[in-house]
């Protein structure tokens, strides 16, 4: 099985170019002002111009105002929405776009409940729990909490890097992996070598499979 890769939290045109060149399937732009990886609508429009066909442009939101999401959608050609806060299924499904829901995992049964609650999603992203941050923690979580039965495509995030992504794919068998801090030189600025090494590890283990 081919494991897809989303590179999230990009803020520079050159980083998008590297991610695309290395084979990223999706690019994530963060529309959450408290994040050091956040982009404005104007900035996002410029970055979106560099996304070629067949690469999914994803917009990440955290407990957003509905009008803000609608404004972004009017101005930025997003292919997919990612909700990384405490949004209800109805809110996630209200924009007429495909969407994925992030779950910050801290206890058994939480993922199974999310699969049921967010059944209309195009995928469920599982990430590490942090009481103060909605993603981007650089921390992993106990993968044993991930169930074998997955009604939706499962996207694995949380503390991934070239050092552990191959093991993550072998153990979890996710539909996709999502990386941000593990391929950065500083928050919001990707490192071309780290990104290339990450993609090589993904391709290596998938080819072996």
C-alpha cells in the first residue's frame, strides 16, 4: 500500500517547491493566528499559486468563526478543509467541501468514538494530546491506541520525522502521514534536507512492502 504524505505548516514558496518536488501528496496551510506557522489570506493566495495539479491544498482551522472560513474559501482555492479544534460534525460539514477531522489522542476508545461522530469526514487525523496546543507539538503518542478497524482513512501525525516514519508506517499502516515540525529548521521554515530524507524513508518502506 502506498502511504500518502501531507506536509503541513508551510509559509515559504521555496518550501512548497521542495515538498512538491519530493513527492508530497498534500500541502497544509495554517489559518490559526496563534500558531507560529499561521498564514494570512493574502500570503496563502500567493503560496497557492505554486501548487500544481494533483497536489491537494489543505486549509487547517482551529475552532474558527464560520464567516472566517467562508472568507478564506472565497479567496484561496482550498481542496480540503482540516479541523483541528473542538468543532462539531455539523460545523465541519457545513461548508460544502471535503474535510478531515483531527483528534488529539489521550485515552482508549477516543479514536473509535471519533470515527463514529465524524463519519462524514474524508479522513480522521490522529495527533498527540497537549492541553495547551492544538497540534504542532512535535510529540508522538501511544500508537497502540489506534484501532485495527478504521471506517475512514486514517492519517497519522504527531512527532514524525525521518527517524521514525518508516517504523510508524510499518506498525500503524496509516492511509497517510502528516509532518510539520519534524522537517523544519525553525517553526514555519522547512529544511530541504530533512524533508527530502523524510520522503525517501516513506518511499523506501512503501516500496519494501
